[in-house]
């Protein structure tokens, strides 16, 4: 063979070797029980996924991924569940600083005697930053990777959310009376517009407008808030039909229900996220479906405040997009989405006398892809599929209460707790590895929390003296 032939042979051998060499990617998670929550509800065991940069590039058997990819970091998930990060569709993140402040009260009593007065005295940019850091720490530790929020100084929440590495759909609150960051609804709307333009194209933050509710806003403010959302094509977050007294406000304004009142304003449409939606009838559900409104079901908050039981079985039957939320930790009292899954399943069963009303599989879907659809983000997050953002959690199944395990999805809903989460990844970035949060100083966050608790305690004591 001449020199040309030898060179050609060497070149061909190099090409073949290159074609067979595993592709290097950022992270490979391998040997886990991969709960994909994809269209086929695949559970792959042992399964693996490859992450490159911000994206999932492959989900397959462990052997297949091993042949195709080599990770700069490899995470062995043997005996653990690998699943999409949980999506909390309704929170008030800084309100973790009011956790346990006032319990065992009806919503209006709780709000008017404790929460609104406390907020008036202590809410500030500094309060919001400290509360958001605590909420982010809790969410990372319990497997939530995306949350929808309604509060004040939302730009501060956005900054802390980004710093912690979480994904947020964050709504600047619009409310009729003077609050910490706006003296009038017009001021709140102006703040919301500034917030939207600041964060509109952020990879982690989706800005939103959050008119609080119909009982805290007049019709003109509600219309203006929705118009602002439509102008910028961002979500609208609002409490809807959470309690029976809310319907009285709708009737006083000439509509039989809260949903029909919002429809009369032209408020309902794609991008609207209706938190709670407990007190609705069949016509309301048909309206929500036809207008493309998503519903955030908050079972623990609704039970604790005795607000009522949302008709989840009927929503599912009507194909209304529905996800899960915790509500704020002042009325839950935690941000653990595993607790929300369990409560949603149990509550639906007892409310309908139907043990199949919300199955474990349905609860997992509500906490992941269902929440993504509610927030209009199903093309980016909510399932483990090639091309989606790498929002992934790894859940230990080693606790005594988790043995034996016959069905991983059953265990995720009926046995697992937030502190079983070992690793949390958002947008391809590892935020927690083996229970150690990497993006927040845990000790400093908890020190700040205690300092703020003393201020809150003093404020409430002065208010109720």
C-alpha cells in the first residue's frame, strides 16, 4: 500500500472512531428510575438522561445513554427516582416570614386582623429579599424548580430568584388600597409595566401582572391589569372564587359568580391563571375551558382556611388545565409540593367518594406537566424530554417508610416528602447536590429569618394591643 493509501486508511479509521466516541455533555444522570411524565408516561428503569448546557439532549435506558454520552459530571442515581422538577403554580414567596403567625382562622379574619396589618408595618424591599431567600432555600430543598408568585416589590423577588437559580413566573400585585410598594392601583400598574420591560426576555424570569382578586379591586383596575398583560403578552395571576363570600362581591356587581363577573369584564383568556377556583359551577368550568384559563389548585391552603374543596375531578373531566400550588407559607404552612400532591389526591377521593378521582399518576402530572400547561410553559418544562430545559430532581427512596417499593409513582405521592429530594437542577445548573444547597448560604438565610421574625412579632403585638 502506498503512502496515499495508508493516509486514507488512517483518516477513515479516525472518522469511524470519532463517530463511535461518546458525545461529551455537561451532566449525565444514570442508573435511576426515570419518571419522564412524557406523553406515554414512560418510566425507564434503569434509565438515564444527558444534559448539555441548559437542555436535556437525551432520555433513554442507562445502557443507551452510556454508549452515546460522556458527562463532565456524572451523577449515579441508583435506587433513586429521577423526575421533572415540581412546578408550584401559586405562591406568595416572601410570606414564609409570616409562617405560623396566625393559624386556625377564616380567610377574611386572617387577612384583615393579621396579614394586612403586619404587611403594612414590615414589608419592604429588605423584607422581600430575606423572605424570598428563605422560600428559595425551602423550594430547592424540596424539589420545586419553578414557582408562580404574587407579591410586592416583585423586582426584588426576581433578583433573589435568579441568584438562587430558580425559575419564576412572578406577578407584581395590583390592589385597590395603599400597600408597601404602591399607594394607588395606578402606581402598581406602572410598577408592573416597569417590571415587565425589565425582565421580559430573561431565561429564568417570566414577568406577570397580578391583580389580587375581585374583592380587592374594582372593575376598572381589573380591566387595566388584564389589558397590561395582553399588551406585553405576559401572564395574569389572580385569586378566583376562593371563598363563598367572594361570590357576594360578584353578585353585588351584577353577576351570579366570580367567573361570570370576570367574563363580563372581558378578563378571561389565555395566560390567565386562576388561583383556587373553588366555588364554581358547570358553566364557570366551561367558560374557563373555552377561554383557555389555567387553574391552580391549592388543597392544603383551602383545607386549612376552610375555604372549600375545588371540584378537581370535574375540572379533569372537562379538560381544564389544572396544576398544583401551595399558596403562601402563611396559610399552608410550607412550600412542599409533595405534600400538595398527597393532599390533592386524598381530598379529591374523600370529596367525591371515588378512590380513582385523582390517582397518583394524575397527581404527579398535575405537579409537573399540568403546572407547565397552566403557566403556558409546557414546551420548555414539565417533563423529561429531549429539547426541554433541564429542570430535574433526584429523589431518594432509601427511607424506612419507603420500603418496600413496588411502584415509584405511588411512592412519590403517598410516601415521599420534600426532604427526600437529594439533587435539584434548574436550567442545567445544579442548585443542590446530595442535600447541600450550592446557591444560597443556608446559615445566613436562617439567621436573617430569625431577625425578621422578631420584627414581625413586635409589629403584630403592637397592632393587636
